[in-house]
């Protein structure tokens, strides 16, 4: 595995890529969810690149940029074991200059749900992803479905900017308990982890109701809210694939979104129907 820390090193390493390039951008603190992206990329491409970069531009004021989990040594070992071809670990000054242009998230789609709770978050996420796309020039890029709104916006951006990059959605990876894997799970105490299970449990309850032919969004939202008590809920939303709220659930067209706080930790989860 090649490790590149500068853009020059990255470009030199990419010259050795043969055939198609698959790319999985991450912020590190890697877990089985990230490795599932790598596994799929290995199956579909001849050369796989992973980036690790905790992007300051996608953290709003007062968020956890400084304490975000950083486990570089362990991450390198995991990537090496997963047979990643090229690992890119840039410093901030390699990615950002002074007073530079940036990408803005769509005025509507970037300001709802996650965008409403985390102002400017998607501006920063889209900007760094486009920078990485331009540096690495992959044929395919892999993103988890857990960050559903981010996935949707990146897909829109790739299409709008004519990148010719195929955005590959990958299923959410969960612990045996049902808890969706997230680097921020490291913040949770054991008791908080038990509380966090209410997110996946609420989606399981929604699934049971839908299987019983309950299709009213309001009824599903109410049922989810009951399971999530007494967590602080940021939102429960039922939307179509373009993130527009819908009153009736339709199979193959619907996503249920939830965001809640367990202690000081904010978690998201979803279910694609």
C-alpha cells in the first residue's frame, strides 16, 4: 500500500494505477462500515484509493472538530489489511488555501434536515469532496447510505458538474445490536450505547407497521417518536428520494430519516424503503 501525504506524492502514486479507480473518502477513525466501502470498491475496480481527512470546513462553530476521533496508526493498519492500493492523508494546508472559492450546497436541499441543524456543513462537505474528486479522478466513488442527505447532495453535485464519476451508494453497516456504525459512537458510554439503540429500534418498529400496511407518514412518525423517548429529537422525517416530505409511504421511493441526541452525542440513522 502506498501512503501519500502531499498532493505531489498522490499524483505520482496515481500514475501507477492500472484500469479503473475506485475511491472511498473518509474522515478516519475507520470501522467496519468504511471497510465495506473498500470491499465493494475492490470488487468493482482495479485500483482503490482511500482518503483520511478531518475536514474543518464541514464543522460548524461549537461542533466537535477538535475532539473528533483520530486514529491514524490503526487506520493505516486497517487499510493495509483491506488491501487498499493508495491511502491519502493530507494536511489541511494541502487542501485549503486562503480566500479561495468554494461550492455552496443547494439553497433548499442543503438547508433542510442536517443542513438546518448544521449550517454550512454541506458547503464544506461538498467542497472537499469535489477537491478530492479533482485530485484523484476516480471512475467510481463510494458513500454510505447512513449519511443519506450527504449522499443525495454529492450525487447531485457530481451530475451537475459533469464529473463522469459514478456515485455508488452502500448499505449501512450495523453492530449486532442494530446500532448503525459511526465514528462518533466512540463518544458513547456503555449506558449511552443502550440508549442509542432506540434509533434502530424505532426504525424496526416503523418497518413492522409498514409490513402491516400502515403507509401514513404521520402514523409512522408518531410511532418512531414514542420509541425514541426520552431522547432529544432533532427531527423525524419521511421523504422521497429527492428529499421532499411525503404523506404516504411508497415502497422503493421512500426514506425515513431520524436524528437524535444521546447525552452530548448527536446521532443519525435512516431506513430506505
